[in-house]
C-alpha cells in the first residue's frame, strides 16, 4: 500500500538494537513505533508495547474507534474484560482481534508484559465508556 506522500514507497526496517520506547496512550505502558504508520501513510500502525515495571493497570472501560485492532502477546501476561466475551487472560503466543468499538478494560498485567499491536488506521480515537 503506497504512503500518502508523492514518494515511491520504500522498504521500512525497524531494528531492535537501540530501539526507543516512548510514552503513549497509557502511562503504565511504553510504546515502540515500528515505522508502519510512516510506511503506509497512516493506513496502519504497529507498536511493541511494554509494561512500565512497578506501575499497574488503571482499569477504565473504553472503546477504540478504528477498523482493525490485533494484539499478540510476546512476553508476560495481561487480563482484559470484553463486553461480549467476559474476562480473558492472554499469555505468550496468545492473540486477540478486538472488533471496532467493543467496550473493554485492561484488568491487570505482569511487570514483564510485552505485546505487539497492529491497528488500522494508525491514529484513532479512544473514548471512555461505561461498563456493560
């Protein structure tokens, strides 16, 4: 998929060596941008997300206004509650495709949690939502 600039799309590489993790949507997580947003002109986004050790989840029901969200656990564990299927704990190798606008809440996670998140589009709105 071409990017939104007039440039010819180029192969995009993100190396683990010297990777940086920045603050993002949640203060208890650090985010590593994998360059997908730039490579696709914002059509898709991909991040490795790590727990910030010593900080726990701040459970709050919310929704994401996007077309696609995929999460794959690389390390540790995380527990979510979804309005449609209830509480689920994910461990390394587990994944979830969250439907658009599904109400959900992160209940808890391990200090060593690391996961891969892929979204479409790269930028989207997150809104607080009451519990189902």
